[in-house]
């Protein structure tokens, strides 16, 4: 042992003596290793008492479940038009609702509703959004799909109000969007139905203006004209189906090729039907036959779209509320942070390990300083550093 009371490590000694040296160094600085971490822990504890407590309110919601709807069964009875319903179907996983909760429209609605710019003294809207997003945590359960909304605030009642307001603003946003399968189909067929109705009205007006020719009706039976119009309506539906499939499939896809063959078959049937009816109506009856056939085409297409539209409306009504609230946020009774005791213990442990490293490093540096060669190098390094500072 050196005169200063420090233990010198002999580089020729074994590992056991090195370990004893380390223990002796720690024992010599035991007071430092105890006092400094305890003081740091007490400081952390005091800071915890002075910090404003934060409360976390939690709300939980369940997105609408996707189900096999009545429209899917009806679609099998409508032939080619069923492809339109398939193209309008969009799955809406819980992750989509999480994205909506974090979106700008919801955040802006929350900021305007509670005047958060004034409450948090924010000059710009982007700063208010960042503050609100920083106080909010939205997550989805990996197994159950339940969405959890957690909002932090220094006022427990306000935290609960914010969490419940998120659910309300999400509902308001969903009322302007169509994200569920029935909503998608209803909006799609609503637009198709309006277009089909307009075309049907125009064709009906044109048919009435052409006049009725009894001789034409005897020459070209009404059933033949209706069959021709139905084939045309099926071709239109099949073309719409192919157009929707091009957005998600390549032309080499088996389903796409099958749809193309079905369209070709329908076009072949149309050609045969037109050839068989072309020579039957001559003279003044030709115009009437064309307009009557056009009218029956739009009438058939209107009926097919109307059936699917009504089925989509039934599915949308059956679905009920867009989101279901499983747990309404209540003002929390206990604060979520700061956790004073935990912070004090962690600070004490962290400072203890820091002091251990400091004591060992200081002992190593003293050992190097006692070596003449190392001392000269350290002195030279010190002189260089001082020179560069000047």
C-alpha cells in the first residue's frame, strides 16, 4: 500500500489481486458512493414534489365489424353487375381509425372546440397541433382490435373531456366519409342509380315522341326487344366490372381473363340478336324499334342498380353506429406522473453506477500518473492543450 493510503496494482500479479484492488478502492470511497447517490435521489424527489402532476384519461372504442351483408347474396343473383359491388368494397381495419384520430381534421376540430391556442398560448395552428398530439396517445390492441385513446393534462376533468371529445369528433368526421363496406356500396350505387334514372327518363321521353306503331309491334315481338335490351344491360355491367378490375389486376390475371371471355360471349349474343331483329322492322317502324329497345335497356339497368342500392341501404342501417364506445373516459383519481418514488430510486441507482465508474477511472488515472513514462506523456498532452487554448 502506498503512503497516501492508495492500493497499487502490480501488473505482474494475478487477477485475484486485481479484484482485491478494485474492492479496496471502492471501500476507500464508500462515503462518496453512498452520499452522492442519496443526495441526487433526494433532489429528484424534491423536483417531483415541485413538478405539476399530470393526469391521464382513457377512452376505448370498437370500430364497426365487417360482416357478410345481404348485398353479397343479392349480388350473386344479378350476374355481371355483382362485380361492381366487389369493386366498391373497402376494408377498414382499426389502423385506419387510428390514422383518422391523428389526422388534421380531428386535431383542428379539437383545437377550435376548446380554444386550445388561447389555452396554451400558441400563436400558430401548427404549434397547437403539436402540443395536442404530444398529449395524446392512440393505440390499437393487437388481438382484440380495440382502440385506446389516452389524453394527458394537468386537470383530470379536462383530460377526460378531451378523450371523450376525440370520440365525438371522429364520429363527426366519419359522417362526412364513407369508410365501411355498406357506406361505400351505398354511395357508389347511389351515383349509379341517379345516372341510370336520368338515362331512363330521357329514353322514355324519346319513346313517347316517336309514336306507337301496332304493325311494328306485331312484326317485332316485345319479348325479343326486351331480351335484346337485357343483353345490352349485361354488357354494360360487364364493362364496368372490367374497368374496376383493371385498377387492381393485370391482364394476365385468370379472373380478369374470365371476365373478358364473359364479355366476349355477351357481345356475341348481342350480335346474333341484332341480326335476327334487323330485317323484321322496316320503314317507319325502325325508329320506334330503336327507341323502344333503348328504353328497355335503361329500364333493365335501372332495376338492377336499384336492387343493389336498396340492399346497400339495408346493410348500412343494420350496421348501426359507426363506432361503439366501450369505455367512456372518466376523470382520473390518481396522477400518472411524475412518479416521485420511482424517479428517486432510479436516480439514486443511476448516480451510484456513475460514481462507481468515476472512482475506478480516477484510481486508474492516478496509477498511470505514478508511472514516469506515462506521467511525461500526460504532461506533454496537457501542455499541448493549454497551448492551443491560447
